[in-house]
C-alpha cells in the first residue's frame, strides 16, 4: 500500500475496513472513553491531548514504551510550538491494550516494515498523539500549526476516532510540495478513516466549528521516524 506511487504522491487514503472487523468495532468506544477522561487542555487552545512514545524493533517486531516521553518538533515544522522539547500529558498506558489500538499498531507497522525509505532503520520511534478538538458555535478550534506545513516525521497516519454530526470544518488539505497550491480536500468522517502522509506534500487541517452546541473531532496521529531523530 505504501508503495512507489504513495512515495511520489505523498498521501494515501485508507478506508476503515483495513482496520475494522466485528471484534474491533466495539472497542472504538473504549478509546473514546479514554479521550473523555485522559486528555488535558493543550495550552490555551480549544484542543485536548495526550501523548505516548513507543519504540519498534525491526529484528524482533517488538514494541515497547520509550523511557523518555518528551516530544521534540523542529521550529521549521512548527513555527508556533516547535524548537523546544515539549512535555505533553503522557497517555494512560492501558490504551495500548485496547484491541482497536493493537490493531492499528500491528497493521501500520506491517506497512511501515515494508516501506522502502525506512528499510535501513533498525529502530523506529512511534509517536501516538491523542487529540480532541472541542468547540461550540461561537468559536473555532484550530490545529497547530494552523496552515500548510510538513511534519518532521517521514510518515504520519491520521486516524479518525470520532467526528460529531454537528461539526463543520476539520477537513484535511493536501498541497503540492512544489508550489504549495492546495490540490485535495479530504474529509475523514467515519471511524477509522485514515490518511497517510509523507514529506512530499504539505498539509493542513481547517479549523473546526460547530453548527450547534459542542462539537468534537477526535483523532489519533500516529507518527513514525528513525529513533535517533527524537532527542532523548
Ligand atoms: Fe502536521
């Protein structure tokens, strides 16, 4: 799936059926419950989040918690918040025992294992960013950074966990790496709809608004990078 065509296009849509089955589906609710209780407000934004850093070993296929749970992003990739290590709330580690999270980990890493640009890397860092955008009709909940950018990580999976019917906006924009013209607008609406990006395209998410009362958009950002690129 993450083949040469993906490499040059820079993005790929993955339908929910790639991850979902009868056993998995009900456990998405368990993830949502953890979003309700575990996430904390991200500064003064209208977002809540928690983070977890894992290591994956190619030789054994083992996945383990990283000792340091600090998150580093360069200034180049995020003018707003980059350039300094950030300590997010560390996600309750029971989340990785939830079957749908297990499934996402195993399906994604099976793709990553075969992904040509990372094939020489023996250890990869997996970043799990659990993010909830939360807004009422008087405000807008923005992503950070707010407009077109490229992430530091060579691969980023954006998994939709939940989108309220009352939500407006929250659309993914894809722009050419050459001229930064927006070429695609992709709306993830259904549970486990997924978009994968590499660094050949720029991307952004439009601000989330609400038609009525509180609207939420829950996503899991699943980032993959060589282990040496995150500072200890
Ligand atoms: Fe991004």
